[in-house]
C-alpha cells in the first residue's frame, strides 16, 4: 500500500509542479494582505482537490459512455502531457492576470494546479495503483502545493528566480519522460487486448 502511494505520488507531484507555479502565485497576489493570500490558497486547494477527485470518480463512467479504453486514454493522455512538457520547456511563461476574488479558483486552482496533466495522471494512477492510493496522493500533493504557496516569498528569496526556473525545467523534463512511459504502456495494453481478443 505504501509503495502504491509513493508510485502514484511521484507522477502527480511532477504534474502539479507547485514550484513552477509558485512565481505566478507571487506575482498574482502581490500587494494583497496575508489574510487575502491565505484565503486564495485555501480556495485554490479546494478547487483543485474537488476537480481532481471528481475526475477520478466519474472519468471511467465517461470513458464507458464514449467507448474509450484505458489503453486509448494512456496514449492520448501521454501525448497531451508530452505536448504540455515541451511547451513548458520552450516557453515556460504561463498565463497571468490581475488579482481578483476568484483567482484562487481560476487560474490557480485550475488550470495551474489541477490542469490536464493532473487530471490525466490521476485517472491513470487509479487504474495502476488503486483508488485509495490515488486519493491520498492527490490530497497530499495539493496540500504540499498549499504549503509551498504559503511560504513562497521565503522560498523564492532562498532559491532565486534562476533556481525556481531551473527546478521548473527539471519538472518539465520529468513530465515528458512520464508521458513517454504512459504512451508505451498504452500501446502495450492495446496490443495485449488485441492478442487476447484474437
């Protein structure tokens, strides 16, 4: 069980990329009071958690209704994740907008914390390691993102802008590698199903 939690935690940690999102959080909340920032952090964590957990529960029902297999989703999801990773590597600047009362939900909660990468990996981790391990990994990862945002100014001062950019690049490379792994597993799963069906 602990091994399953760890194995599902790592891809989700890379996908959430809280360190990469941290500078955006700092720029979006610049000038706000500590209480306002804390409210935005809680709002972003709640939005991301509800979205990711909801997708874990209803994703398979949607697949069944559309006639999509896990192998199909692994290949498609891996391709999407690979594109996201390449875009982040080439152009790491993410969308910014002026702070308002809903920025905890959008863009922080989604798509910056719980974006396509997190939703895709959450559903795939459920298939690989089970529901409980996936739910624990989602909650722990989003909680870590909240803690990082809460201490963001201290972390940026410690790492510097160059350090946070370097860490974000490393996360993007790892995400690309995970994407290739998902596509490989999806192809093998489809081939296995094809052989069993023949």
